[in-house]
C-alpha cells in the first residue's frame, strides 16, 4: 500500500449508510468522501485528521471539490 494512504483507520470494508447512499442531493464523490472520513474517524485518533489534499488524492478529485463536499456534508448534518 502506498505511504500516502497509511492513516490509521477502522476499515472493515466499504459501507455507506442508507441515508447517504440513497441521497440524490449527494454525488458519488461526496458519498465516497463521507465513507473515507468515517473510515479515518477511529478510536486511535481525534477524529478524521486527513488533509483536503489527502482526501482529494484518495477520491481522485480536486481539493476544492473535497472542501465543498465536506461543507455540504456538514451543512446536511452528516459530519
């Protein structure tokens, strides 16, 4: 695995809660972003501490898209 993806995580597979998965107001990247943020929010850390650049690289999108996605997820009450 690449060093750039070595954040500690509570990874047991890909699972996206029904409310996120079926939400037509979220695009696919925002859904994957949510799943990655949840994966990186584990007992060994103080929440998800990954940078927008890391998340952009992981989601294969721009840091600007990540920032907008995080803002949208916060506004919708998911994170």
